């Protein structure tokens, strides 16, 4: 059973920064961890992913502004968000992809981010 706990969301002015953190616990074989976000009234979409081979992927809308980092010793994945825009507003979810007979996916409870003008 995997548990993910997110923190770091909040209210920030456009152009500002926030850092989200996600800590994983439980038993799993890690394949990837990622951050997704869900704007109000829209579907959840990928923001950034860290893969077990050390590579990272970003949504085009956040490239150059957001940075995902992984601390495997602490089982945490952080998302540094800089130059925040109004359209970054939404609920951010941590996701863990685990290897097994089938791939399994776990989600955190979500942390809200509100960017104001």
C-alpha cells in the first residue's frame, strides 16, 4: 500500500514562486513519480514527471518555469514552480507509478495552488 502526502500549496501573486513537496511511504518498486494539476472545471493533466532512469519530462506550458526533483533517500519528489501565471491555478496532485505484475498508480490528496494578479 502506497501513501502520498503533499504539501506546499497556497496563494501566490503572479510572477511569484511556490515549492510543492510529496513524500511517499509504503512498499513499492518505483518506476516514476510525477505532478499533475487540475485547473477549475478542467481535466487533470501532467505537469512534470521524474523517471527512474533520472530523466524528466515537462508539459510545454511549464518548461523553463517549473523544476521537478527527486530525493530517493527521502522518498520525496518536489516541484519548484517559478514565474507563476494565473493559468497555473488549480489543484496539484502527486502520482507514483510502481512496477509489479501490472503497473500501479497511486495519488495524493491534492494541494491547491491559487495564483492571483
